[in-house]
């Protein structure tokens, strides 16, 4: 008790005999007395409040500062191994910065969207030092505590308190690869364990030799750099890393939740960077994958990740976190997603995924993670990371099975697999931390059980190609499929009612539908295989074989023995696509899902295409399926962030495949299909001979050897783009196994060789489009044209450089040019000189702009080059601007604007303006913009009259009066100019026209500056002939006539008539629509009028 407290008790009302409320006990002392652990005698004011200085500080001349109370809160009285500085070989690590560890970091998904750029961080979350420190962190280095905690777990059992401390951070049971400072002699199982212990003892000796030296002296407020190469090299700031970490946590982690919560906690960033560099880098790579506006971040992270993985492959050190990092990379395949893999997805990501899984499993075996497949009593005491290791090893099994089966390669895992008795209780790391949290443990258990079923279906039905063929022909598979269907339904009855977030529930149901499809597709193909024409195995001439083709489902599906399997396969494929189209938001969910969910939708679409080829789908059902596939393609496109995103690449694959249905529809003669190969009728079925392949070979290989290949993405891609499987098209195995040929569609009977293949329209277009300048708002739509055209870009340069490239033939294969609205700054105007050097194959110039006066239309027409502009897209925005200028000019709005900003209120030169009501608006050029201006002006009570070269049909005049040009000038109160600039309209408003105008007229120009003679306009303004003018365009932009700048009666805008997000996007899309329409042979949508007359 302090002296102050004693004084309070002595003076209490109880001693004085007065019944008053007892004064609350205080425990305040100044910092100086508290440091000396002596009593602090603080004086009191008249009202009983403590004040400073205390007696000791007053006598010593010290500054007296009252310390804060230490009461309340959680006070840890026992030190753990980490706190004592002994957890990592007795080397004390710097503490986290208060800016990070002292506060919980909170983000909302909206703040982490890929399109946002964050320049600062909330002070309440991070404190003032974080946002300003960049890569630096403030930390206090405290002297270590005495080594009072013993290292041997057996000895610690004697002391209950010490044992409690041990359990907070016990010794591990790892072998030579462990990182714990504890030395476990009880788990010696092989020579490497002994060598590891010797190395650990030597390492401890090195660290202990410096124990107690000056490096542990108290050094407050030392700036410690985050121990991470990308920060040290200045390639990433710590604030950016924090943002990416939280972006991964919110968007990616829920779909594959193997990253520990502590790793995703921003408060632990320093520890994560130091102890888990592989996992942190993998998180940064994936989180930055979709930041297409900041490619340098992904490049920096991916380069560092590649270096780390290369070091692992070369035998570098890797712990559990390295396995987690590789599994995460395998799920999202970020490298291929940002590489030049091609505009059409063909399974290029699978190699990356398979290699990462393989390395993860090899490191897992080396770390002994396979031991955690089994329940071992005492795991929780011997190894503090047992939960994490069991989860990681189980995730290795899931990823290996899913990726290897998908790719058609042997499994990396040699066993043991996870026990069938594993439940969510075995994965406590994934259990919800509190009410309302996501139950990742249940989702993980459901995924594990589904993967076990998936593996069993593969092993029984697909693993051995010889058995698969015999099973196809004999029908011996029926019992197995029935059993698997029952097991799959059992899974659905248990997990179909799981309560979780909609997007996570959708992933489970999509996986369930894909397993149904995978299982029943075997029976579907068996039926097709049994229907193969026997002529394929008879050495007879080709024509005799083709005259009696085998037919599949010639009546209906119900007539086939395996009808129930075929029906269920179709239902599974349609259910999968329906789930994707209905319950998965493309921008908020699908965009961030692992690759496998994109591929499931592709497999379903390919299977339905195959079903259509063999006549399974009725006419009505086929139309429904087409609409479903079209919606899936649209959603995949919407999920894409850039041209290399899986959403874009695989949407193109599915689009190209089903586009063939449209292109070949007119050739179709019947709904049945022949599986006969007209090129090699004498060939036998490959794969019919049993092989000795291991049971761990997956279906994409075995199907190609004699079964169907609907999961072979490379073959699908080659077929969709080139019309064949990439190998010899006359291979009977290919035609009988993959995408059964439709005689009506492929015209086999008419083709004797492959010379006429391009006549079928299945070759990719050789036409190329060149973008000059940039595309800002419709970039995705531009990239989507890659399925139709080969795209080139000339984003920056000079006129001389562009002309030089054209002369050298660099663009000789270009047939269409997208001329952006900033292309003039790159190449200058498309005048006669430049048009003369454009590629000889050039057919179209699609210009982004309503005005096209910077293109020599005559020179282009002489070369048979067609030109389009974007008049429709700019109508509304330009009309809005015209109305703004009209009202501003009538009110001479510039004068009060300037006066208010100068602090002069209305000013001395303030004057009255005019109302638009009952005024006559004359519109010169009643096109799209002029009509939109008329609609707006009519709402203000104005009378509309107009003049065009030709009068509009009455229904398009909307009540406007057609007058001559002279009458328009003489009778209009306001004149709006909305006509195109060409030689005949240049200076159409000049001094003679001003002379016949009404006195006090208002001029509005949103068309082109040279339409008005600006010198004559200045004279008319100065003379009072023109009351005011509203101008958005000028004769010599960006220069403005000095007389206009000096005249306060003029409202001036810097050519911003179309400067809205919506209009700019609409303009760019219209250019692309013109380009697409032209290439497809439908002509330009908005061709310039001068060429329409030709």
C-alpha cells in the first residue's frame, strides 16, 4: 500500500465518526516513485484531487508524472518459452511494432477490390507510424529473461507450473527438419534424426556463446526493417503487403483454407515474413494476380516466388509453410494466368499445378507429414504443430487426386492417404472461432469425402485402359456405377444440408455434380463405344464401310440399355452449369475461385456438346442447352481480369466449340451420328489390348488410348480452334473417342483427304486488327475479340516511327485498324500521306469519335478502305453539354462564377440574363445530337426549328419546324451547332451570317471549332450582336482565341462534351462492335455518310 493510500484511510469518515460515502481507493503513483518501488506522497487540492509534484520529486527537482493504472485487463504472470527468448535457439527476436501488434487490422471486402488503389491506411487501425514508415518498423529490444525454463520435457513434468508453461509451447517431435529449439532424443528413428540433433546442438552452441552480451542491452525505439527481401529491395512497401494479405484473406482463402489464421493476421506480419517466407510470397503472388493495373507488383512477387521454389527444388530448406505455399500455388496457377499461354485455354495451367503438387508432396514426405495420416496418442503434447501438419497432409492428398486425375498423370502420393475416419474434429484449426464464423472444418471434411469417392471411381472405372475397354464392350461396369451412385447420393444426403455461405455451398454442389458427371459419363461412352461400326475392324474398301455407318440413339435414349446413366449424366452436366449460372456471382465469387471450378464448367459444356453430336438432345432441349452454355460463357467472361485470366481464356474455348454448332447447322441432315472414320476404316480400336499400366494412371490418358477424351483440354482446344485434335485427324482412336463426329456436320462422306478442311470454316481467322492508341474502358471487350481476330497494338510512338513500320511491312497482315480518340497524339491525322502507306490488306478503319475530320475520307475511299465513327454513342452526353452551355450563356453564368471565387459576391459587372422559356432554338444539324438537344430544350418551353441538307421525315422531327438556313439565322434566339466538319461546313458561320442574325442571339457550339470563324464571333460579341456564347470546341484546340478568353460573357469548356465514364465506355464498345460486324461480313454499323453515298 502506498503512503497516499494510507493517508486516505487515516482520513476516512469512519474514523472521524461521520457517516459519509467511503472515498474510492486510489493506486496512483508517479513514474519516478514507481520505478524505485517506493511510496509516492502526492499532495491533494482543496477538492480532494491528487496533484503533482510529489514530495520526493519536489525535493529532488525531478519532473513528476503520474503513471497510469495497472489494474484490470489480462496480466500474464507466467512466461512462455517464446517470451523468455528461448523458443528460437535462445535468440530473442525483436517484438512487433506497436503500430501492428497493438491493434487489430480490419478490412472490408469493398476496400480490397482489385480496381482500387490505396494510398493510405486508417489511423485507428494501424496507428500513425505504419502508413508513414514504408518498410520500416519500430520495435523495442528488451534484455532476455533468465533461462529458468528447462529444455527437457521429462524434467519439466516435476514442476506443475513449469509444465503448464511447457504446454503453451512444447517440444516438437520433428526429426532433422524440425525448427524447434527443443532437442527430442526420444524420437530417433533413422540416422538423419541423429545428424539433425547434432547440428541443432552445434547451432545452439553458437547462439549461446553470445548470450548476455551487449547486443541484448535495452535499446528503445530502434527502427527495424521488415525481414523480407521485397521490402528490403524497395519493390514493395509494408502497407502494400498488408493490403495484399487482407485481399487474399477475404477473397481467396475461403475456397482453400489451409493457411493458418495467424499467418493471415496483419499483426503477425513481421513473424510471418521471417518464419514463413514461402507462404507469404505465395499469398502475395495470388493476391496480386488480378491487379492488371499494377503489373509490377505481380512481377516482383512472382520472380521472388520462382527463386524460392527453385531453391526448394535444389534441396533448400523448407518447412510446413513451404508445403502450404506450393499447394496454394497449385490451386490458382498464377503464373499461367499472367503469361502468354494463348487466348484460348487448353489446359496450360495443369502442368504448373501438377508440378507444384509434386514438389509439395516430396517435401511433405521428407518432413514426415505422412505420419499424421494416423491418430497417434499424445500428438497434441509431443508436437505443437500436429493440427497444422495433419491438415496440410490431407490437403496434399486432395490436391494430388484432383489435379492428377484432371491432367491424366500418375499420382504423386504413394500413401498413406487420410483415414476414412477423419472428421472435422481432426481439423480444429478450421473450426469456427465464434458464433457466425464460417465452419471451414465441415466444408473441408465434405471435400475430403467427395475426393475419396472421386478417387475410388477413378481407380475402379478408369485406371486400367484394357479393363476399361473390356468393361465398355461387356457392360460389366453397371454394378460399379450403381454402387458409386448410391455412395454419391449418400454424400449428398449428409452434406447437402450443410449451412454455410452461398458461394462456398456452391463449390460443394458443383463438385458433387461433376462427380456425378464423371461417374455416369463412363456408361455414356460405353454405349457409344459398343455402337462403333464393325467395318472399322474389317479390311474392306473405304466406300463399303461408309455406306453402312453405325448409328447411335437412332430412335431415342430410352431405347438404350444404359438410359438411366445417360439421363443422369446429362442432368449432372446441366445442373452444374445451372449452379454456375445461378448461384455463383462472376465478379464477387467466380473471379477468385480455384482453377478447377472453371474447368468443371468447361467439361460439362464439352460433354453436352458431345451428347448433342450423338443425337441425345431433342430439338427443344438443345436450344435450352445452347442458352445455358451461352450464359456460362458470359459469366466466365465477366469473371475475367485481363486477357490471360482463366475466365477469359476458357470462355473463348467454350464459345469456339459451341459456335461450330451455329456454323454447321445448315449442313446438318439428321440428328444421329456416325462414329465411323472415313479416312482409316480398316484401323482397329487402339487400347483394346490390355496393358500393364499402373492403376494410378488417370482418364485423360486412358481415354485417348481407346476411351473418350472429353477431359483432354489440349485436344478440345485444338479441335475448337483448328478443327482437329492437334495430331493426325485420320486417327480412328481420336474420332471414335473424342467428340464423336457428326456426318452431317463434318461432311466425311464428301471429303477424301484433308485438303478441303479449311472449307469447313474451322480454321482460325488469319485476319489481324491493329489498335492505335489505347483502350481504357472496354479493354475486356477488346481482348474478347481474340477469338475472332489476332490482335496487335501500337500504343505509343511517333508519326515517323509508325510510317516507318508500315513501310517495312510490319503491319502487312492487318485488315482492320481501331483508331482510338488519343491516336492523333501518336500518329497524327490520317491524312493522304499516312493513308498511302497503310497495309495493302487494310479494309476498315474504325474510329473512336463522332467527328472524323482528322481522317482523309476521300483518300481512304480511293483505296477502298471503309471508315466508321461513333455518332450514336455520343448523342446524349453531347446534348447534355449543349444544354449546360445554352443555359449558362443565357444567364451569362461566367460572371457570377468568377465574382464568387474572387470573394466579390455578385460583383459590379453583374447583369440580368434570360429565361429559355418561349425562346426560339435553331438547330443547325438535326442528327442524333441535334435531336437529343431538341428533346431537352422542349422541356424548357423552347420552340424548336432546324435546318438540314435534307428535311427529316415528319415522324423524326418530333414537332420541330424545318426552315431554310437563312431563316434559321434570322429568326432564332439561340443557335445550336450540331453538324459534322468537312470542307463545305468550315466557317459556315462567319461575318455574313452574323450580320443577318437576330440582335442579341446566343451561340452554342459542341460540334467542331472551325465551323465558326472565331474572329468574326469575337467581333459580334464585342459589338453586342451576340449576347453570349457557350463553346466546348475551338478552331485551333487547345489554343483559344484571346478575344474569347477576355470576354466574360462567354462560357468556355475544354472539349469535355463526351467526358463521362458511361459515354467513353459506350464509344469504345461501339468501335469494337463495328470491327466485329465488319470482320463477320455484316458491314460497318456506323459507316461515315460520305461513303454511304458511294
